[in-house]
C-alpha cells in the first residue's frame, strides 16, 4: 500500500509538470480534448488519494518519466534555436518559426516525387499541457529519455498545425505524434507523414493519400539534441515605435533556384484595437508561416532575396524612387486601394494612405509595413533608417545574433 510520503512525492511531480495557468496561456488557440476526457483528467487528480490506496492509475503515473531526466534548462531568448535539429538524409529543415513560448520547425522530403513532411513544435512556460497526452499512449525510449507515441481519439494531431501547413490530409486518417522533454522546461511534439507511392517515379500519382509515419518521427526525435544554437538576423533594428515588441519571426532559406532567403519579423503592442483589424474572410487561428500578417499585429519588417526583389526597381523609369536609404532606393506604397465612383462613370481605384516603405538594391528587398489604421510615413522612414545592415547582407555568415538584434 502506498504511504502518505508516496502521495506527497506524486503531487510534487504533478506540480513540476503542470502548465502555467496565466490567462494568456488559457487563451491559446489549442484543440480542447473532448468533455469526457477533461472530466477523466479532473477526476484522476481529485481522486488521487483513492486511486493510490487501491493501486489504480493516477495522473502522475501517466506523466512519469521512467528513464533519464532531460538535462539543461533551455530558457533564455526566444529568438534562438532551443535545440539542435539536423535533417535526416532525404529531408531539409525549412522554414523555422519563433514565438515567445513556441518554436516550429518544418522538415520536408527532397529527391522523391512523393511528398513527405515532419513538423516539430517546441513549447515552454505552459504553452503545451502534458495532461492532454492520452494515458494509454505507448512509451518509447529516445536515447535514454522517456517519450510517448500519441494517437489522439479524434485522429487529429495533439496540437493544431499552423494555418496553411502542408499536412492537409489530417481529417482522413489518424495522425501520430512523438511527445517528450528534450530539456527541462521544454516539451517537444513531432509528427511526420508520407505520401503513398502510387503510380511510378516517372509518372507519380501526385494526389495520392498520406499516411502517418511514426518510424521517421521516432528516428528524428532521437537525433534532436538539447544544445541551443544561435538564430541570425540580416539586420539590427535600432528603432520601433514605443510599446512594440517582437511578436514572431519566420526564417526561410532558399529551396530551389530563384527562391530566396526571407526573414520576417512582426511586432505588436499587445492591444488588438491598435493593430491590424480582423477580416471575416480570414481564418480565426493565426499562421506561423507568414508573411501574412494577423489581426492585432502592428508592424512588419521583411527581408528577401527572392527573384522578385526588384519589383519596384524594374519600373523605375515610370516610378522614380521617393528616397535613398542605406544606399538602397526606396518607395512608399499602399496595401489598400480606395474605389471612388462618379455618377455616370466606371469605378476608379486609387491607392490608399501609404503604409509601406520598400527598399531595393544589391539583389535584396527590405519592406517596412505599418499594419494599423494610422500609418505614418515619417515613422516608416525612421524605422528603415535605424536598421544596421552587414557588409554583405546576402551572406548569412555575416548576419547578427537575433537575440540582441531584435527589440524585446
């Protein structure tokens, strides 16, 4: 029979893995488990004493690690890679997305006509609730760390994928995820899928269905190391309007000829009334993949070396630059068009208030975009002029530490 000391130790372990109960975390857009599941977890906690007395399962048993505990508290700046992820043969890691308490890494297969994908999400400070892990999830060993192989009762992933992510076939078959703690304070969730190899390599069936690929997920999970790596930024930001802080970052490297490196930073003051207004046609959950801004966000700075970097420069003969900043020619423009109609005449579209300042030159573009209702050309110029650029802005080896280059 378990003693009072056993019960106290069990409750201590529950507290160690419990999520942060702050209102911000409570409002995160995560899937909620079915009512009967929540009820079961609440009862498991409330009835811990009775369960222990009869030797039945309690919540702490469901979450208890049975192998080596993770090493290394991975705190610090969110604008760094919390773990080291090396893509396995036949895959690349791209893009990577960063928020204050969540990081998302996409792995994509290359060299095959049939698609394969993995999605790794890292969570800290209560961004993921381990109590959502079904108690009957099989245990797996990840090089000495305890993990679980999860299949949710509704067949969908344990956390929702970012809007627009390539794993679009989730509703038609169960998705499996590997869950574990690669470091203290961090939960990792990894899901993989691969397309059925229907047809031939010469004539593949491009709409073939997908299957969950737990074998690849486990292999990738075993390769992840709890060793943080720096994230580099192609500029230092010297000024943003008061009250704004970095909300999210998306770093995407080139995948193919003509594709460029993009680095997108979005800022917010935390007040949805001052930022971009929601559009009823937009999804109600946000996308980490950008560059599509989300409601409530206030400012975006985007760097790109893709083949469309010179979309303004190519029309310089008919559209001369408004400014020169850092040796780059710069143009003001507007995202929105205003449609005016005169009686008896067709509608006429005219640009709205300028809310974008775009710099172009040396094979790259830098866009400063105000997302709120009251864009200010003077502010846009001041932000652009505050940027510090490396000697060779197209070579990531010369970039800056994002942890210090971006305003917090």
